[in-house]
C-alpha cells in the first residue's frame, strides 16, 4: 500500500507513546469496510484526536432524509404546513432535539504512523483508546487485529505480537451504526436525543509497554467492620512459566497504613491473587460528608528476572446496603437526592474526559442540595468517577441501555449477552471507585421476558460483587431480588394522570406522602424520574450553542412567538413559568422527604433535556447554568440533607380559620442535631413578623418523619386579604411555605348592584352593554368553543415533560403571567406568576385565544401557552362594547363559589375594580364576536 501517514516519534525510553494529535481520515460512506479497498491510496483528509467527526467538521449537512438515531414520537414536522419553511434546503430546522452542524452514521477510518522503540522488543504492548463511539476495528499495517464494541469502557488491544521495533501503521475503523447489538435507539449512550450519535475517539489514546509479567488490574473490596481490604490482584504472565515474586501493597490517603509484603507464586497466563491488607485502627470512611479517598499501590518485583512493575488504583472505605426499607451508608441512614445526567453536552456532543468539568457539574448539584446522580442508560468516563469520589457523590451507573421501542431485552437477542459483557467491563474498570454505588442494566425495559432475565442479572451481580447495590431496571420491574426498587409511582404527576394528579386534581396542601404507595415493598424505594416540570425556553440561550450543535428547535419556537405578536413577552414567560416550575419541584421533593424510611428520589431533571421533542425540565439550562428565577440557595432550602417540613392541610385560609399544622424534619446529615430548639414565624411579604414561636428543645436523630411539634394560630387578627410566609428553622436549616388569608366577611362595594354578572351574552345583556352598562362575563368551564381556545388543556401545574412526547397530555399551559400591580388584582394578592392561590382559577378556567378576537387586546391575566404553539391566551381581559364596559373572565367565578375562597376573593377584587374609574377599556369589539365564542 502507498500511504502517507501522520507520524508519532517519541524517545525510546518512554513507556508510553501518546497518540493524541493529527490522524489521517476517510469516510467509508460506501460501507466497504475492507482495509485493502480503502487504503490503497493516500488519504487526503485529516482530523484531530481526541475528538469526533463533528468536532472536526466532518460529515454531511442535515436534510429531510437524514437517518437519525432516536425515536421520533411526533412526526408532524414532516407534513404540517407550519413547519414547511423549515423543510426547505438551506433552512432545515428540526424540533426533535439539538441539531448538529454535520451528521454522519456509518464507518469512518482513522490512521496514524507510529515508531516503536527498540527497547520495547521484549515487552507486552497495549493500545488504549479511552472511549470510542462505538465499534472499533483495528489493523496494524495490513493485518486485522480485532474488534471492540464497549460503549462505556476503554477499547484495549494486545499488540505484543503485532508491533515490532520500527515504523507501523495503525488503522482504526470506527462505526457508530446500530447493528445486531441494539441497546435501544433512545439509549443515551447512542441517541441523538442527548449527546448525539457521534463517531470518533476521545480521552486518552496511547500505546503502552509493560513487562512480560505485569499487574493488569486490582479490584479492592473494603471491609469497614474489620478495617481491612481484600485486593484481587490480576497478573498477566506471558513467559509461559510459573514465577516466584514479591508484591508490596501500600495505601495512602487520609491515613497511611503500613505497607505489607507478600511472597507469591504467579502461574503462567493470567493469575488472580487474593491479598488481605489491614487499613489500621484510624482508617477513615468515605461518604458524602467525608469523601476520604485512598490510593493503593501494588509493586511487583522479580529480582532474578529483573522485572519490576507497579499498579495504582483509588478506592474508598465504605459500605452501602439496604436495611429493611432504609438505605444505609456505613450503617447510617441514607436518602438519595438525585438528578439524572443524560449525556447532555451541547458544546462537543460527547462527554468530557477532563476532571474539571465533572467537578463543576457535581459542585452545582451539591449547591442545589443533591448527593446523587443517575447516569440514565449510559456509563460516564473515568474522570466522572474521580470527581464524584473527591466530592462525595453517590452514582447510579447503567449498562448503556434503554431496551425498548427498537429492541427488547431477555428475548435471546445479541444484546442479552452484551449486557453481561459490558457490566463486567464496567466493574473491572470502575469498580473500585467508592462513588460507584448503584448499578443496573439500564432504563425502562421492554419485551416478554425482561423480568426473568433481569432478575437473574441482579442475582448474578449480588452474588459476585457486594460493593454496591443493584436493581433490575430504572422504572421497573420490581422484584424481591432487588436491593432497592425503582418505581415511578411516588410522585405528584404521573404519566397519563393529567388533570387527575395530586397537584392538578387536589386542592393545595402539603400533608400527603407516599407511605401507602410503597407499603407493599420490603426494600427501599427510590422514586423514578420525579418532576419533569417544564419551563418556557430562554431564547437568549441560543447564542450559547457555539459548538457542534445548534438550538434550531429554540429558533423555531422563537420565530413562532414573534409571528403571534408576543416577542416582547419571551423573558416574562420564562421567569413566570420558571417560578411555577420551581414550586412544582418543591412539592415533589417535599412529598418524598415526608415519606417514612424512603430511599430517595431521582429528578428528571435539575437541568434541561434537549431531546424527545425538547423537554425543558431544568431549573438549569443544558449547560448547567442558572436561568434567573431560583438560586441554588433557594432550591437547597427544600432539597438538602436536612429539611424542615410542614404538613399543611391547605394553603388558602379565611380569617375565621385557625392555621394548624404539624412540623417535622427530615435529617440525613452527618450526625444528630443535639439540643436543637426549632423556631417558626409567619411574616408578610415585606418581612414583618405577624406570629412567631419556638418548638420544644429536642435531639434530632438521623432519619425522617421526626416530629418537632405543632403550630396553631388563630387568623382572626388578619383583616385584609394578604399573602403570608410560614418559615421553620432548625439549626442552620430553614424552609418556608406561602399561605393566603382572605376576609371571611366581604366588604360591601358601592355601585356593585349596577354590574351585571353573567355566564353568557344573551340579547338583554348585549342591550345593557350597548347602552353603557358594565358586565362581568364569567365563563363556565367547558363553554368556550374549541376554535377560541376551548381545546386548550389548562390546569394548575406546568407542562409535564412536553406535549410532543406525551401526545398532548394535560396541562398544555405553563401557568399565568400578570402585572400584580394592575388595579383589577388590588384585592387579590398575587405575584406575576402562578402560586398556590391560582390553583382554583386554573382548575375552573378556559384559556381564551386572543388572536381569534383582536390583536390589540392586552390581557390582565395571561395563560402561558406551550412553546410549540405559542398562542396568545387570556384568562382575564376587558373590552368596550358599544357604550358599555365588559370584563371577560375565562375563570368560572359563579359555580359552587361559596366553597371556593380564592374565587370569592378574586371576584371581590374584580368587582371593586369595575366600580372604579380605572375600569376604562379602550379596545372595542361587537358583542357578536364574544357571543360567537361561547357554546349554546
């Protein structure tokens, strides 16, 4: 072959040859896959590794015929007229996920010349490729060496027989297609929904020379009770002869136990030695509060053969286990407060292999009160474990699979064998990390036989390796063999519940928990993917996508908003919907903390998920940056190792009520809080304390559902409608809840008798308006025609996941936006966003589509629409009809109103407004337009 390679020449004495840098490159888009056909002539292209085709600008432009890796649930992009302009060449924009600048799925070739030093002649030589995506096939010169296909661990090749001193050509074919081994096209290990289905090699790339007798791996098994470790030392002896050797073990770190020497016999081939090593009486344990990491160095010495070798690995002294329904770390109660990491890296399209970025991510998680990260259907690189070890994070790692939709598990397909192989590789590579605490196959399995298959998988690993805990799959199945159960049931909004969920179907309260939902389980329960609460897009974020991906989905949504005349509302929609989103997450998390001996929760998500139709479920964006509506300090008040909790039966009171609530605490800190005197206060929005008190002094042990006492406060002294804030503090930890108090006896309003209150515009009412009368039109829920917004599924909560992926599950709105200083709301205390006092209104309302009436209408209260449709929706607005004045309320203020204190107070506020001079509508419409939008 005639080849002009890219050369690597390093000093002869170096044990490693660094392969990072420029490589020759070619796309195998004809799928020949045979080296003789591809490299019979010089390759003119080059790329830089570590990297991907995308980071090197290689691949093809996105077109309508691009074959994506990932399920497209909503395919309307391909045929709906509103997307037509985004299907035109030169303006292709897809709404499914972030859009790559260049895209390629298939085989690609990477080639480099290396110069092997002479002193490597009698060495074992390994090629180390830290992370390939995903299948690699290797040739040395024109000889094929083999294939590797791990998604979550390095690709290792033994080249001892293939590399001799002198120049050689390394040719690697990387193929990112899904072939016989299908982990599932939505798996975050391969899917375009998240990291992209990239093609390339990242992380460390090198050739390494080792002695003929060398330590290949050490697995460290801590025993915290006996204060020792058992080291399983795997040695490769390629001399074909048994050898006597000396091995020395030395641990360094928080303490430094004495080294220990072992005289051993090493068998030919691969031999595994079990060596016990005492850690000393002052050994330090590893946990989220004390992330003590040790380094174990094993030194091998065979003086007669002049062989010296060493191997180093990190480990921690810790034990994680289930004790009944409670998780424990080092025999202390453990509550997992977690978020997902779904391989979302918009700058590169692949995970970082630098520790600084993972330290940044975990520190952000910790600032929000979290101690746990679940890697959804993928396995992170080495540095993620290193960072988690340093900071004390508990990691759930999955074997790169979401076996659903495109495939199944347990039905005899090639992936069944692969998942065992991949899990073995993962444990072999990362098993010593104390942060590697939980392992399972992957996410939400499908198939006829997955329960039986995954039960055997869990049993296999429980018997083989006790260093972590195991469950079958995230979400399901729940079997007795699991160490812990993962189930989606304990959350305030489940898939398909829509407006019947706790947050949408029950009046606001904070006294419920999940005890009844988990009563049948004998193991700890970790709730699966709670939250999924959406926020409106931050269009200023578009500029941050300056890497391999572009936020074309955001561009579509921004353009739609502009077309509907609301461009100026974008920031307000973001902040208002964000406040509602944060409220929903607070409710979800506190319910979990109120559940006795609960295992914990896994959020979906602390940061945004860019795929599956765009799921903006994070209080942080896809870059882990804040969006401006809740700070880490605010978030960690209700999500932390220690959280005071109030079991409020309701959030809305009248002043003839007595506020009575039980106060408790969830405390999963480092140690009990001794001689603690909890305090409480009720303040107004300006910080003035209205009521306050102390609860009995107590020693707060570790656990949850720990009673701190009762609060009982008559509210008769609260004379005006007001928002109050209940705050409870225990030690340095505080939490708060918003409540509203309204007068039981409503003030008489002068002139109210001249206002006509109706639910439809009959001829008499129209005549009354035409002649100068004032009318409050309050629509009964369900009486708005579909073409005017009657088909909008409105509810209190934010959108769950997104409307595309859930097929339009309710609610389809993101709360309200209003000017709290508007005189119509003067007697209905509110912020500019939805809070609990709006629950009743949102549960009894119709969202009126203003572009079907007049673009000049400026609503008093808006409903924020789904960012995909971006319709201008109103709950309250005013009009001039003839000589008269009309206030239109999409909120039903008539039905059963005596049992709805919020509706009574809102109606009172509106009537006050309508009797004053400030009620002066400027937009005129014929009465017939309003009549036409109401059903008969």
